[in-house]
């Protein structure tokens, strides 16, 4: 799957630049299977996105529209090789301990293996806010090696930031938040188990198939209470898939 992984990273490098103009976008990071180096032909590209507080829904609208118009957003049955936009937060909730389950092996590895591809510096705050994961995590420098494509500010982004910073931005954010929250909650009501969904003014997490308990139980059955190694987790992940 090495060729597939390289192909996926080339796609990230190609399309991430399209988001560089999005105002109030603080970080875009690759996560899940591509970050874990555990892909198959059906894999998508999961993104974790951090917005400035008070502009989460403007950011989500821009990001969704851009990648959809580019023909690379996951939706419906169009999954493989497309970008999955299912986890957005604003910078008031960088600490993800509040969403952790007991002995959350998966979330610890998920946070440690995030690959920032757009970053205004908030990734450092994110790491500090989530230092709690290190209590039970064993990491070697070789396991942390990965491609990173960091981009700077564009003139368009600066202009849009100015345009949507004041009352106009407040008005649009308010309207978008009401519309998107209503729509998301309506969809959540149709899901058999919506307990894994998080939908509020600061965090939008749409992973309705949450496998964290399954991974935790698999880890304990195979490795007991040993410290979490990224290599062992990848081994477990590959075995599970």
C-alpha cells in the first residue's frame, strides 16, 4: 500500500492549497488512516479542522464549498480517495480530554499522529492542551516522521478576514450556525446511535461509527496495560482491518 499512501499524500499536497485563503481557518490536519499509514483502496482522507472561536460555521462553509466544487469532498457513495470533513472545532476547545472515553487508546494515538498541513501556529497550543495523552503513550522519533506541508497567509485570506471580522461576519456566522446546527441535529435524529456525534456551537464531530471502545478492548486483550506504542497500534489497526 506504499504507492497508495504516496498517492494520497500527493492529493493532500495538491488540494490543501485551495483552503489557504479561507478566513479564520487556523489548522487543517490529516488524521485517522492516512496518518496511521493504514490504507486500503476504499480509504478516504480524514481532515481535522480548527477554526477561530466565533467563526466555526463560516470556516466550515468555505472548506466544504471549496472541496466540493473541486470534486474531492466525500459525500454519498463517493468515498475512496476523497476528503472527509467530519471533525471541526474552534480554538476554545483545543483540549479534547472532554470527549475521551476511559482508557482511550484510539484518541491518544489519533492526537499524537495528527499531521498539520495548514497551521498558523495553533498546533503548538493544541499539543500543550493535550499533553494529558503522554501519561500512557510511548513514542519514538522514528514513529513520528511524516510529511508536512505548511502554508502561509494569502492576500485573499487577509481581505476576507477583514471583510468578515465585524458585524457582517457576526450576522453571517449567526445565520450559518442556526441553519447548520438545525440540519445536523435533524440528521443525527435519524441515526440509530447518535451518542458518538457532537453537535454544538464549538465542536462538530460527525463520526457516527465510533470504534474507540472496540480498539480499547482489542488493545487490552493483546497488550494488557502496557504503554501505547504507535507501532503496536498500527499493527493492531492493520490486523483489525
